[in-house]
């Protein structure tokens, strides 16, 4: 049976005490409500500790568990001229956000983390022990937000990590929302079963697939300067391998690194991103702010307690949240893309 050292236990209890003070809680045993005013701050820190992609998507705090999705993108023409000399004719303001019927529905999500005694003891000598613990929790939660956002397909009453290791049953993520939406006939293409094959005569390269995907975006958003391509890493890897075989060490000039460390390539005239946990065979065209995660700050709960039967401390976290797409017309998706491995070199 594992034993936590006196120093390790003291540091762990100091962490619990400071955590309670940070959120204005008085009882360290019972779960406490996370200070809603700290909620957005916590999510900004997640982008630092987990992935900068968390800072690209639209994390929206919402008061109600159910309501209308809001997308403040440019949804069309606002310029006009009105002949007010005509009796009864008045100027009419135009909305700058999507007015289509689009609702969200939050569900509770648990993110419970076990921190073993041996791990705590290995941290105990660190002067920033508390920062290390907090950052590890934020990193784990932040990574899961992206993992489920790309892979989630359903809400299970009891999830099964063994069967669904990517959190497919935790929530409906962005890809599933696009597939199942009322707009899917116009903006979604199922490329499985050989319908879309990278390297085939119909889809000879990734530039072409990205370009045709962009062409499916509604005309209102198609030339939005914030439009990006979201591309699976396996497709990019194949495209680059083909290039290197044909061109040796000649630079592609398709890549650049942003200040946040994200490497961005260009395909089909769009900056192309390959975020972590995106499944294979996916090409999408949208804006980052169209990909939303909605959460209810007042529902955030946390509890840290010693679990000697597990030789660990448990850091219990929960809140109500969901994923949403701001305007389905601004998200064109092709998935199930396969690769022609016999593609000849030109």
C-alpha cells in the first residue's frame, strides 16, 4: 500500500486550503462552487496549459442550460439606400449575426482526476507545487475539451471509456453537429466508402479538396477573411510525403509558425490547421469563432480530497456544458476521406 510522505501531505493540504480561499469556499471536504467570476480566467489559462487551439474556438459563458446559439459573424450585407421621401418608407437596420433557428442544450460533464501519492511526493519539493498541480488539471481538462469537441457523437447517461476512448459518448461535438444538422444536405459530404479519395483522378490533391470544400460554404461567408481550413494530420502527412518524393529538399513554402506556436499551412487558398485529436480523413472550412463551447459558470463544482484506498488524491470537477456551431452555413465539412496509396508521382 502506498504511503504519502509528511511533506507531500502537507503540500497537498496547503493546495486544498488555497483552492478554497481562491474560490471563497469555507469547507474543504464538501464540493464547492467555483467562483463564476473566475470561470473565464480559468478557460484562458487552459489555452496556455493545454493547447493554444482552446484560445481560437469561442468559449462562451451562458446563464441558462438551454437557449439560442449566438454567432456574431458577418452574416451578410448591411449597406443599403432608402428613399425616405416616399411616404411610409423607413430605414431598416440589418442584423450582423445569424438569425436562423439554432438552439443549444447543456448537459453535466464530470472531469475527475486522480493524482497518485508518488506523483505528489515527486512534486513536494517544488516551490511552485500548487501551480504545477493546477496546471496539470487544466491541461487534462483542456485537452479533453478538444478531444470530445472533435470526436463526440452522443450523450450517454453513463460513459464507457474502454469502448469510446476519445470521449465519443460524452457529448455531441462539432463534426457530429454538422453531420446531423438540418443543413447537412448542403454543407456536409460523407466521403466514406470511396466517395472522396485523396490522390484519385477526381480528387488529385489536398488543395483541390480544400478548395471544393470552401466552395460549399454559403456565399455570405465564403470570402470571409477569417475563414480557415481544418485538415486531418494524416491527409497533410500524405500530401507532404508525395511532395518530398517528387521534389526532394525543395521547400514547400506552405508553412509558417504563428506567435502562439501553431504551425499553419496553406491549402486551397486557405490557412490550414490540424488541431490535436481531429480524426483522420476530415476537411472542413469555417471560422474558428463558429466553433463554440458553451458552459454555465454557476454550475462549476470542484472538490479535492484524499482517497487512501486509491493511494491518491482525487480532484473532482464538473459543470454543465455543450458544443455548438454558430451558423451551419459557415461550416462546410467533408469526412471519411481515404487515401489512394498507389498515387503515381508526376
